[in-house]
């Protein structure tokens, strides 16, 4: 049924970069057999999943939506893909993204843009826009995304779906093509909180192949959701509204109105809603756009035209390692990726390191301390997931205009805390709005509990 749906609508939506129907169907058959033999390891056994094309799949092309990896067939599976295979969830295909996950609109893919199922003239968010659109357009019931600065939560928000960025280290980064390693966090996307929880439980695992993998990664989230769905109350839960992210310049009125309506629902469920200030959030966006490019510039050094992926030789002059590298990287990377590599190498260069990268790391520590202090006052923190609803293609051509919209999602990545975006109705423009919930590290269960109650 999902393959039929993809055939019917993906020409217009463009969520997938490739679909492997034969492979998905044979995995579905294997899942059927496992179920009949009582060997289903998850409730998602046999339930198809879409996977962001930043995540390597053995024998199946993986591109990071970049020309530099066009046609590359990985010889191994990411750990999270191994977990999907162990649970026998058929992989429908690989979804579109901003090249190397750099962007917030999926307009920066080398292989064409993805449309928002709510309005095909608008962006589906990004960088996991393909995964969000696939779920939003009913092409896949669940999907995997990655969140370095909001790339799961923001596309979920603008497509009316649920997206979770787990605690950093919960889902292995092994086989997830690196953008900014200290921030990269794979996670689940779906149309309901329970479905995200079920997928969370499949992909989360401790992995010795990822040195930052948590030994005690939060799991069993589906049980948390079901318990919350029974009680449907949040008596005594202390909710902190992040005052720095509660509307103001740059926020749509309809987004703020929807956010405040959701706060009333929390109060009705018995929660105590108060305002909490995290004063250094003012500088979080600036710190992110120094740290992220710095790490990305180092991670992307591996695309040298020699090891794997694209190789372009210079059309004139000598063929040396350096000229091949320059020709390959010049042809293989898109503008947004080049911009961030240049920015990243600049802030890491001698003479600028302390002023830019060093200062940004200090701000990161201050943001982490703000969160630590906030947890004394609140059990969860909340804000709109994104300041605006889905914008029209081309509306944010100026890179800074796009970067600024990440203000609401970036703090969680700097602090490594888990976050969820949950649909909170429509804005006055008729487009979906996301409600963001943040919790302390390893307290992912709070997101699922609150999400389950609010969703009802
Ligand atoms: N939009 C942010 C950026 O462009 C976040 C990207 C992400 O989370 N991968 O960097």
C-alpha cells in the first residue's frame, strides 16, 4: 500500500531520492514469516520505514543529497539500520535532505527539492524534509531523520508530524554521515507520539562503534506513551516557558497563538506553567553557526576525490593530489556546503581560533549551565518549535534569513538535551504549527509522556 502511495504522489512531493520496491517487498515477506513463527522482535516488525539519505545502507545508494557521493553504494550498514533490519522493518527507500544536512528547507539538495504535502509550493522544512514529507503525505508510516540543529523537529513542525531528537548518544551515529559530530542526533519521525516511541525503541541502542554512545540509552518509550494515554493527566508537572523563545520579532502571530493555546491544554491536564529565563540563549544561534561549520569543515575533508565518491581531474595543468582535490570539491559540493566549509576553516584558522571557535565553545558551556539551572525550576521546557510556518520556495534565499529561523531548535543541540515537536493545530494561515518540548538529558520519557497527553 505504501509503495502504491509513493507511486501515486511522490512525483509531486519528491520525498524520496530512491525507492527499492523489490527489496522492501522481500523484507516485508521475511517479516511476515517472522511474525507467523512468533519471532517478531518489535511491534514495528513488517511496518515499512523511510530512511534519510544521510544514513548509510549496505548495497543501497547513499548520497547525503550531494553530487560528491552520487551513486555511492556503501559496503556497510549504519548501526541504526542494522537495528531496523533486526526488527524486520522493511526499508522503503532513502529520503531527500539539504546537502549534508546543511539547511532548513530541503531546497539545498543537489537532486531537487521536496515539497510540503500541505502546500506543494512551500518548503517541507529541513534538513530531514524528505522524511517529514514522506510521513506527512502518508508515503511512509514512520521515518528516520537526523537533528544537528533542529533538522528533525523543524520539518516535523511545518508538516504537522511528530519528530523527536533523543538525548545525544541515544541513537548511534555510526554510519550516519557526519555533519557536526558533537551535535548530530538521529531520531524518529511519525504521525503519532506512539509511533515515534516505537521507532525510538527500535533504533536506540548502545554501540561500541560510536564513542559517544550512551551505555544506558533511554528506551521502552512505547510503554511510557501507553501509560500516559491511560491516565491522561500531568498533575504537578512543572512546565517552564522559555521566555527568550516566547514570541517577539520574527515570530508569526498565528504560531504564538497556537503555542499559548497548547499551554492552556497543559494547565487543564494539571501542569503548572511558569516562565523560565535562559539568558545565554541570546547567543546560542551565533555559537552554533561557528561550532557547526568548524566541525563540518573537518568532517568533510574526507571527500578528496581519492578514497571514494566523485573524482574529477583538472581539465588543464598538472594532475596532483591538490589539483584533483580542488577540482573534485569544486564540482561536487553545492554552494551552501562550500559556504560552511569556508566559514568553518576560517574560524579554526590560526589567529581566529580563540576569537571565534573558542568563544563559541564558552557560550556553549554557558547555555548548558542555563539548562542545568532551569531544571531546578521546571521538569520540562517548552517553546514554539519554529518561529514561522512553512514558507514558499525561494523566500529565504539569503542564508542568514534561513539560519535565523533555527533560533528555537539550536539550544537543545548545544546542550545535548532531548526534544520533541508535536503538532499544535494550524496557524491563521492554515498551515501546521509545532509545539516543542525539551527535557533534561536521559529524561526522554518526559517528552513521550507529555506528548501523549497533549496529543489527545
Ligand atoms: N537548519 C540547521 C542548519 O542549517 C540545522 C541542520 C540540521 O539539524 N542538520 O544547520
